[in-house]
C-alpha cells in the first residue's frame, strides 16, 4: 500500500512541497519546493491503507484519530498543499477518488432521501450540538452562513450585517408589516433583523430544537415576540401564504430528490406579487457529489447544488428567476474568521467535548475554507417571483437599500469585539 500512496503523491504534488514520514521513520519528499515543504507523519500502516482506499474520507479520519500528524506546521498548511495540487492535477491524478466520485453520483439520490423524519435527524446531528460551541466562533448574531465582504477587509460582524441587509434589499421590503417566511431560521438573527429594521412580520421555521429555544428567547428579550414567531416545522408542512420568503443556508439540506417539492412549496406559499430569495452554497463546475468525510461527520444528507440543478425545478415550478448573484470567495473569508476564532477558543471548546471533536471541527473548517479557495465552491443568491413585475427592472434598488441601511448601523455594531476565551492560540 505504501508504494501505491507514494506513486499517487508523486503524480499529484507538482507545486509546493510535502514530506511524508512513514510509520517506520523513513522520509519521502514530494514536489519541487524542498526547502519550504510541509511535513506530515503517518503513525500507523492503517493510515496508509485507509488513505489509498478512500482518501476523501480517510485523510480527515486519520487526522481525527491521531494517525496523520502535521510536524512543525499547521493542518491548514498541509491541506492547502494537498487541495491546491488536487485542483491543478484534477481527479485523474487520483484514480480512486475519481472512481468514488462516479459511485457517489450513482448513489447520491439514495443518500439524499431527506424525508421529514430523516431531515430532522440530519439537522440534529449538527445543529443540536451544545449551543455554547457556536458562540465561541461565530459572530455575536450567530450567523452560521456565508457573510458578505464588499471590500474584503470587513470584520466578521460587519460582513454578517452586510449579508443580512444585502438579502433584505433583494426581498424588497418596501412597506411595513409584510409577512415573511424564513425557512431554516437558525438562531433567529435574520428574522429578528427583518422585523426590527424593516418592520416585517416574520415566521421562522427550523428542525433544530436547540435553535428554536434560542431564537424564541432572543425574540422575547428584544421585545419582538409580537412581530416574530418561531416554529419547529418542516418546510413541506407550511400552509400559509407570505409576501416574502427567505432561506439562508438551508437549501443545502434539501437533497436533489426534493428540489421539485421545495420550489413547488415556494410557489404555493408565495403571494402573487411576492418575492423570494434563496441563499445557498453551490458549485460552479456542474453536478457532483458530497465529500464522504463531510457527509459522514458534518452534514449527513447534505449536498451543494450546481446552478443547473436548481434552475430546472425552478422553471418547472412556474417561478421566475428575477436575479442570480454568484458570491466568490466570500465564504472562504467567512470560514477564515471562524477558523481563527475556533483556534483561539480551542481549549474552551475541548471542555465541551473532547480532543477528537476539536480535530473533527478543525478539519471541517479548514477543508471547507480551502474548498472555496481552490475548488469550485461558491454561493448562489437566487431571487424568485411569481410575476415579472414583482421587482424593478434594474438592480439599483438593491444597492441603494443596503447602502442606506448599513450607513445607519452604529459603528459599535460593526466592530470586531471577539475576545478569545482560551489563552493558548493554536495555528
């Protein structure tokens, strides 16, 4: 197995450098950069075998189990070398990954059979973790989705505020008391913003009991319970009609089998002159599969669609796509902030779970960031309507609204107030 892995790495590492320390202590260098190479140690032959047979799953598992160890460098540096070279070489350089991708494509519909029961279980797997975990690396509003970096140097708080106002502008909340459905409302930040800053009446739905309790508590604390209500409800069970519909970071959990049902629900529950905005992770290189490690440990049943996979069910539903925006690298910057905050509070997080959990989450944040930097991951914002006259002919109203709202935000609300709980900061 070592000979196979050796050949794979020689074929793949064409820029930068990587040194592997094998279980018997021998070293092998790969790539043209011998001086600046990063080093990993494989501590057991099991790691070699696992990586050869299923690299997409095994690299993360071996790091979690301590069988793959960065030496005098960070996991980020090692992963950057691997993903940058994989992007350059293509899947053909790693035949087993290419073969598993083909198999994944064949079986992906089965893996994404997200009925109501399975959807609830999938959501609980990630979103019903200890609530303090998320407070230790997200912004103060707990926005757990791609922020909006118009300049690139924003604080996380500023970029998340900008994201909410960017989306609100596309919803065209041009009069008070518009009814809004927030599908996958998280901890309530978007719903509370729409009610507080735009005078909307919002219904937020989620399948996470932890998020539901926090969202309701926040609405009560802010005195917005009369304008915002949160429900434990599957999107398929919504019956009421709304002036506006928003969904941020939830469509990734729908599953390709259910896109027709999802957009059919949007069409059915959106009023005749209504506007909807769907914000989702996507892929710019066409249909694909979910990484095996992400699917097993982070988002079971999840899938980030190609735009082509979204547009056909949108067209068949009778909805009109009135605006499509592709956000490139915005999520990479968001994840960079999350990764650094997680590292700063790693010791505190370890007291909530354990070392293996911390390694799992580190691998998740790093791998996700690099997927947006070096692979074809992006974010789509798709604005939808039932009639063509629901939004203005030109996009100027979006920029005008978000600029007006952001200029009214106090500077303190945009400041980076993050203070690490832990003393030790890990690279």
